[in-house]
C-alpha cells in the first residue's frame, strides 16, 4: 500500500528543523539495512525521540514503525496520524498482542523502533533495558541496531517545560553497528551486549556534544556524573517509583 501519511509528516518535520536551524548530526545511518527487518533500539531522553530516531533511518530510505503507548493512538489528532504511519500500539494490559504485532512487522521486512528503557530517563543515562527488544529480534531473526540520541532533551523532556521553538540546538543521532541474534545464542548475553553498546554510544554522544550549558542555571540537561544538575540514576529511580505510586495507570 502507498505511504500517504508518513512522507508528508517527515517533510513537515524537516521543514521545521530548518526553520529552527537545529544542528542535526547523524552518524552511522549506513548501518540501517535498505531492505529487510531490523529493530532500532534507542535511548530515551525526550518526548520527541521517535522523530529523531526515525530520522536516523531516513538516509537508507526506511520508514520506522515505532512502538508507542496505546493512549497516543486514542488522541483526536495524533491517533489518525499514528495509525496512518503504521506505528504499533502497546497496551500494557495486552502486551503479548503488541509483541506479536511487532514480530509480524519485522518478519514482513519492516524496521521497528523501540525504546527499551520503556520510559524517559530523568538522569539522562541509560536505564535498565527491558527484555522485549531482544526477544523480538530473536523471534523475527533480524538485527538490533543501538541508537543514541542527545540534545533532544533540551527541547522537551519529563519535568521540564516545552521549548519546541528553541533555535540552533545541536541534536546528535548515532546509529551503531547491527547486532545479530545468531551471534549470541544466549539471550542474556545478547541483552548485555545491547546494553554495553547503547551505553557506549550515548556516552560518546555526550562526550562529543558541541554545546555546553550557558551558565549555572542551564546545567539541568547534563547528567550528574558530567557535572550537570540532572538527578542521579538512583534519584531518578526514586522519582519514577513515586510517580507510579501516585498514578498507577500511567
């Protein structure tokens, strides 16, 4: 079937990036296969990460089908767009169905995007990864590509006001080499390899980022171990737990 929704959405996003003069740096896009299924496994620091992770596959001519919360598909405006772009809804009460839909898409040659941390990392470091990413890749017999995003948190992240009109912001997108499940018969070893590679990519993106805080009041977007004022991983975990207790349905 022709793609009637996704290409115009990408074109609109690129136009907005140009208007805002975002300094987007994409490396490793050639790792995304031009045909066949693959899983893009990205770190998660912003509500906009799906846009930029998908941009990493654009040079290979691939459209990424992201797994997203079912509630997003119920939005009056966002819902039709999500369905038109053939993204995959994730219902926490019916996780098996979401998993089967993702595996079917992979077997049909689609690129599926996932955020294996499940939620935005408040500490801006890589959280513990959920097992679904590895299980999907093994079931569909497709490679996993780690993707590191950095700078996107400066536009819109958890606990901070949106700054969607922020100009000249550097955005880093690093696509790592594919990890083939066949090379890792033990799923636990495969999961550890994904964690290691994703963490290394994120740390590289942070280390090579071309911008620095403008002053003491602008250190919030840097992780604590790099001198920023973001919560430590332990503090972030406590904040997440408190949020879940207040809103068990979220």
